[in-house]
C-alpha cells in the first residue's frame, strides 16, 4: 500500500499543475495505465551500497563508502546507476523495493558518459526491467517523476527545465544533459521517468542553479545523464567494461572558466598534471599552440590527442610569466583501480 501511496502522491501533484492538465490525463483521475507504469518503474528501483577498493585514489573525493540508487534494466539482473557510486569499488550490494539484499559486482564504468553498470549475483525475481525513453521526445516544462532508493523507494514530481550541454570541472562533458527542478537531495543514480514509466535519465548532480547563462532566472535543480546515450555504447560496455569514448587522455586537474579563461583550481595527486608541475591558480592559455576558447573546447582538444603519442604541450600563465609545459599522454582507463579478477 505504501508503494501506491507514493505513486498517487506524485501523480496528484503532477495533475494539479496547469500545464499537466492540458495532457490526456484528467486532472482529477490519473489513468490506471499511468499508475501501473509508475508502480512497475518503482519496483525496478534498488538501493546501491558500495565500498571502495583499498587505497583507491577516488576514495579521497568520493568516499570509501557510497550509497545511491540503481535501476534494473535487464532481465539478467543488470542495473544502471551513476558511475561514481561504483568507481574503484569492490564490495557492492543492492536492496530491492521488497527489502531483499543481494550481492552485486561491477560490470562496466564509462568515464565519457558517467554511466555505471552492475549486476546482481542472485536472480532478481518479481522485478520487470524498465524500458528506455527518449529525452528528445519530452517537452520543456513537462512534468516527470524521480525515483530514489533509501529506507523506502520514493517517487517524487519534478519538471523538465532544459536539455543542453553540461561541462564539469573534473574533465567531463556531455553534449546533451537533462536539467530538472525542483531538486531531490538523494540524486545519485536516481531514475528520471516519464509518465509512461520509461527511464529518461540517471541522476548525477545537485546544482544551485540549473538555468543557462542566457536565462536571468536562478533555479536549484538536478542534472541527469540521458539514457539516450546508453544504447550506442551498451554492447561495448558489456563486452569490455568500458565505453568506446572512455579511452582518452587525462590530465588530472579540476578547472573552471572565469571571464573566458580557464583556471586550474585543483591538481590530482600522482596525476600527469602533478608530474608536470601544474599548480592550482595557474591559467591554461593554449594546447599545442592552439588557444583555448572554452572549458568544453579545452577538454575536447585534450581528448582528441592520440593515445600513442608520448607528450603534448600546454601554454600556462602562472601570474608572472608564460610557460610551455610538456605533459605525458596518459589513458585514464588504464590507471583506474579494479577489483581483483576484473
């Protein structure tokens, strides 16, 4: 009964909005098809708990113990979540909506999208895998449903505010990301669904302001990785444990864009950047002599470097002089710690 209580609360909220009242579902009577679709989606939500590999570098920033949400997408127990929950981890367990706990293992981590795949080591009976939706089919302003796992699986309403690129300070970029509001706190791996119960995205971030720079409105919300990105890389992820675009050069810096220039704000220990002597506070002016136009363009220039080359050159301004600094070309995927036997 509690499951349907949460579902009905979400639907009633959705139906109370003027924009939603214009859809085919009556404002006062959600369709039985919608109820069943969301109930099925909720039943496919699992709580993901993980423990980092001993001495894993990512444990310093992501934590030794992590917890978030996963969504069952395969009849064989395949679960989609956000990658940082399982990056460099070895002990994973899931808890279903029926409060059953099962061990799981890492199947794949895709650095390019941020997706993580795990699989239950025990068959998941009574759970129907979710179907994937297409974010391009959704309209801005449309009401959606967020599913998060915790003491209980909870469905909550949110609204699609935008679909546009996202660039993260940690050498991450999506050409298309989903932005919603109001936000949910337990966003890590949260499932974003349409009212057909189709999975549209996987929760990645809480953002104090999800609006574009051109929009004067400031609005807190969440960023989701669209599941549209999964289908083209799923086969390779299952076969190789990684997506095709994840084999690329890595610097090991956190950077921000300030007044049209790129500034380093953190250097990862034992990274190529640290080995080359880069420091927080320095400005990146050019790569291989080519001026840096934006943070996204900078990342794409780095990722376009051939992995079989030995070094590349960054032009750096340290506040006093311009420096030409060579860095080694390092494939990030080769230095991520993996569980024993993987």
